[in-house]
C-alpha cells in the first residue's frame, strides 16, 4: 500500500492518504485517548476503582501529558523523523487505553493517562504539519478540516460508543477502545509517505514577529474561553437551569454533532474567504453563542449555541494552523510556531479549567462563568484584529 495516493486539486495534487492518516492520528491521540475518558469517569467511580477526586486527578494527568507532548513533539520529530514519531505515538495511545483495563492502583492509571496525554500532544503538533507539507495552498483549508475532524469524531464516538460498551463492562470498554486505536494505527501505517513528509523543525526556529506572538496568545485565549462549554454545559442545563437529564444529554449531542462537522466546514470557509476572515468570523459567532448561553436563550438558542461552540472546538484548529501558514514562510519556523501555539492552547485549557472551577466554587453562578468565557473569546477577536496582520519570512 503506497502513501502517495493523490487527487488533483486547485494548484496541484492533494495527498489524501497522508491527510487521512493525520486525521486518524488526531482521532486516536485526542478523540479517543483523551475525550473518551470523560464519559468513563462516572463508571470508574461507580465501579469503585477510584474516588471522584482521584478520577478527576487522572483527567488532569492527561492534560499534563498533553502539555509535555506538545513541548517534546517537534524535538522528537527533529531527531527521529516525523513518521517514526507519528507511528510510535499512535501505538502509545492505543497501549495506554489497553493498560487502563486493569486498575492496578492510582499510580498505574496516572502513568498511563499521562502517556495518553503525551501521545495526544505529540500527534497534535506533528501530524497536521507533516500531512499538509505537500498540500497546495488553495486546498489547505479543506485538507486541514478533514484532519481535525478526528477530534469531533472522537467526541461523537465517546458520546455513543462508550455508553453502549459500558453495558457489557468497564474492562471491556477500555479494551475495545484500545483495540479500535490499534486497528486505526495499522490501517494508516503505510499511508505516511516517508520521502514526502519533511522532518519537523527544531523548536529553536520560531518566528518572533508581533503578529505570530499575538496569534499564539489568541489561540491560548480561545482555549480558555471554550472551557465552560466543554466542562460545564450539561451540568448547567441540568442543575443550573433545573432541566431534565434528557435535555442535558440532547444538548451534549448537539455539541458533538457540531464538533464532528466543525473542522470541515471551517476548512471550506477558509478556502473561500481566507483563513484570517474565517477565523475572525468564527470568533465573532462563538462569542455571541457563549454570551447567549449565559443570558439564557431558551431551548432552541441553547441547542444552536451548543452546536456552534461544539463546531469551534476542533474547527478553530485548522483555522489557526492556516494562519500560521499565512504568517510564516519558512517551513521549519512554521512547524515550531505551530508547536508553540499548541502549547499555548494546552496552557489556556489548563488555566481555564482550574480558573473557572475556582470561580464557580466561590460564586456559584453558571451565567457569570459563561459570560467570562464570552469575554475571553471577544478579547481574542480584538487581539487578532489589531495585532495579527503582517506576514513574516
């Protein structure tokens, strides 16, 4: 099986096998190894594996690992080659899920959730730039959208497959998720074209222009602003709005549907109006959606807002990556800049998670938490409009 399969797009051929391999890498490392744990938390607690606080700390272990993977991803790819890192990290993500099928204690689970996070961070940094290296500029929007559809697919799978698997058993659920990751890894094993994907850059080659630094800040603010919907949406509907669990689940499904469609829609939009305009339009729409949730938009508005914000969770990723390509000409600096942006996103999510949790514990107000999320998204839009302008060599 060759990794050179292409179709002719505008301005040249598109290596779709490499694009689909990158999509599978993101699906394995982020969509499954990370997001599938969220619906597993109640089952882990109910089965008596861990207390609620310990289960949440295991989620934090994945977040810490993601940050480490984002930092080390480019360094590893520069030393060993992008393809070797991609294959090994996909295998590591699969192994982490298989290892969690037996609860040998908190330390055991912590280590493997950390490994899952490291794999996810490295795959996020390395996979997309590797696959997009040979994609014509006019087709990078749709190609990037296809790649990051893996995140949305993971959210959708975690919301449908995990509950079904749990009816069989918790151990079987972990094993099935790990087996799925193994299958995906093997399917795309030869789809990475060794001779066509350049080694990622050493992290020292990072553009230092004001526009690039501002874009990194924007990406971090976006990550923090999305936290309320990613973490508190269902709880807000059920406990904050005093509505049924059925409605909360339905709103989360809308969020997942948006996440599954977001990257491709964002990519198509970018191909039509450009990455800068697409990112700014997205930030404006998401700001309005989060604010509408805070102010109480009624059931229809709640569903629309959930779908829009869900679409933006993976949808902003190809848009920001496209902006990196717009702003940075040098391919080595481009890869390292994307790595730095991914680190900023990880830090933004961590700060947002702890910050919003502390705020809610102190004031007990869901609307205030969501309103602050809207304010952070609006700040990201303002910074992008004012400072992210110039192209740098």
